[in-house]
C-alpha cells in the first residue's frame, strides 16, 4: 500500500489550492486500488513554528531527529515520516508561501538536519514531492518580481532531503465568488472569469497528472 499526503497551506478548504491538491490525490488514487490519499488542512490545526527547544538535536535524546513538540502537528509529522509521496500547496501572499506553511516547513525540515560537518541529514527514504502554488499574478509578473526566488528556498530543502519536487503554478486565480461585493478596482471580474474558464481546467488536469507521476515515482 502506498500513502500520499497533501499539505494544504491555504486558509480556504474549497478554493483554488485545495481543489488542485484534491486533483493530485485523485490522480494518485487512479493508479491503483491500494493507494491511500489524505489532504491535511494546516489552518484547521493548532501549532507553531520551531520553538528552538533543540530536543531533535540532543545527544542520545529520545527525540533525536524528530520534532518533540506535542501539538496538532506532531501526528502529521509522524504520518509524513511514513509517507510514500507528499505534495505541498499554498496560495502566494506577499510574494511567498503562507505563514502557516512556512511554520510547518520549520518543524518539518529542522529535525532532519544534523549539526555535523557538511550538514548531513537523517532522511532514510527519498520520497517524491511536489509543490503547487496559486497566485493572483501572471507568469511574467511572478518572474519579474522575485516570487520564484522565494519559492526556490523551500524547494531546495525538499530536493536536499527528499527528491526534486514537481512544480505547478496556477496564475491569475479567481479570488471571489462575486467581485461586485468587494473594493477591487485593479481587477476585472469579467477578465478573471474568462481566464479561469480557459485555464483552471488545464491546471486541474496537470494536478491530476502530477498525482499519477508521484505514485509512479514512489
């Protein structure tokens, strides 16, 4: 049996990021009957970023190489230690991932890092990973304004600890059900709707294919 988990770094559970993550899991389940797929919504959990307790670094400590903080993230980290593939999703706020996903990454990455020469890590299983980013800008703006540089910081750790992540960007996302209810002069609801109708189905198709590929790589 293969296990894949989708980490939803969006505060919304049924919008762009969550929808694409669900498509990844749908694609993964389509590959075999013995695939278990679960989406984990970070905003439904109570946790913090790394507390610098260093229990994960203590010599001969019971939590060496593992996060010792017993909050809602503790069980999630245990699940990921046994996963065969993981996909991370986030909307882009202020040109980077959400604070919740950033805090999650602190807790996820740091225990694996050893304070030894060359900073070797404790990862035993190089599982396949993927990242999905949804954003309100177009691709040229993403590249011009440095969004990718911020994303690449986290992708670098994923590659170092696991495998180089598959990447999916969803651009010019539709933010509101009814744009007339909000002060939003810089966006055209007609243009947004037309873009979504044309491009979001293709984003969903790519996400589905990503799920298939993750299980194949597992």
